[in-house]
C-alpha cells in the first residue's frame, strides 16, 4: 500500500485549470481498484492519495498519467507501507 502526498507547485489558478481532468483521472483509478481514498489538504496546498499497487513502479506509471503531474502543477512524494493494524471493518486493507 502507498501514501501519495501531492504538493502544488503552481498557483491555484493553474491547479484549478486541470482540476476537472484530475478528478476524472482519480475516478478512473477508483474504478480500477488502484486508489482507496483521496482528498485535498487543508489549507489547500495539495492532496493525499492512498493507493494499492503491486509495486512502486506500477504506481509511478499510474501517477505519470495524472493531469496534475503531466502539466507540472503538482509534485509527488510516495511512501510505501505495510498495514499491520486497522480499525474494525477495514481488515481488507491488510490483504
């Protein structure tokens, strides 16, 4: 499992110009089962995505398709982790 930390590196006007395409990208990855959760940071300086991929390389290939990345408005930090505990009802995340 991976945590993707997005940091905006362009003014919000530039980010917003690509927001619709970014949301469409997110929805596509949810449908494929790659993304588990996502949302914007508060204050609005970027976002966070929780993803499940076989490898960091596979996730990087997915992220390279993100319109935010393709248009240079966000910078990404990816952290891999292995869940060892979850809240009740989220046990499937450990699979």
